[in-house]
């Protein structure tokens, strides 16, 4: 019989990118030292462009001095992947989990994240697929609906996935999304004829799908997890 897998789920609402980054770093250290079980952060960000560890800022198509004018920030990270955009109405999941404990390699981990987004899209009648050679994330035809950028340190994951529910897609015109030119970005709202429920419900669907695909059988919900952010900022 499989050992019960616990997953703490922190529902954080809208969180500044740097605050979320700092929180992830703390949780990764806690997970490495076995002070915490696997954790999944569910949140949204204000308008933010992030660049991966390859530092491909050349794929930002406007001067950095113009970012304030469009109400966006730019941050450099140590995740994999190219430049991407995070913003309101986009569901973010950041898994802080031990791949060793659940017996997964990096490729399988990414494939399961892809499957999470594909299954949720399918529940709204949207046929999504994993990226082909040279593509990252999840696609509907030639249009990207979900981005993936992860970091794995000593077997512990951070960063994760961004699923476009109904973000302002105009922000993507200012970058070469994930370094892939001549491809469009889309959203669940754009691709479905179904009426979408409240965004919190879509967030919860992603969480439930993630938990099932990864084999977590006991979810510990932390709906007041903002207190952990406050604590993290004062540590």
C-alpha cells in the first residue's frame, strides 16, 4: 500500500513577485532540512516580466525604462526557461517538493506539470498539448496557454507553472514569450465557448489536478497563509 503523501497548499491571492521569490527560498531551505512537508503555493502576481538563468533579456522588446509606463516590473531569476510574463488573471502554482521522496526525475516532474494544465484545459473543452521540440509549456495548436519554468536544487523544486485564465495578453507583445518568435499566446477565456467560473475555482481545479497527478492523497489547506508571508519578511 502506498504511503500517505501530504501536501500543504497555501492560497496566497495576489503576491508581489519578489515576496513570492523570498518565500520560496525560505521554503526550499525548510524542505531540504526536513522542517516542512511538500508545499504548493497558489497565487497571482501583479504585472511582472521574469528572465530565467540564461539571462535572455534581449527578448524584452521595449526599453527597460518603459516598464514603469506600462505598470510592469522586471526581475531576474535562477529558474530554467526564457523570458515570460506574469500578471492578474493568470493562475500560478509554485511546487516546493522533494523529487526524491516522490521518486521522480526532472523530466517526469515537468511532464506532470504539463499534464496538470492539459487536463484542466480539457475540462473546458480546450484541447491542449505539450510543447514540441524547441517549445516549452503547454499549447493549443500554435498558441501558448501555459508556461513552465522550474528550478531544482538538491532534489527540491521551486518556481513552477503559469496558466493563462484571462490575463491582459497585450503584455506579451512586449516580449518574445519564452524565446519562441512568431508564436501567439492565448488564454482559457479565448479558447473556450464555456462560461468560466470564478478564478478561485480554476485555481482549485489546478491544485486538485496537480495533487492527483503527483499522487498526493492528503491536502492540508492553508487559506490564511498570508501570515507566513508577514513572518517571512521579518525573519
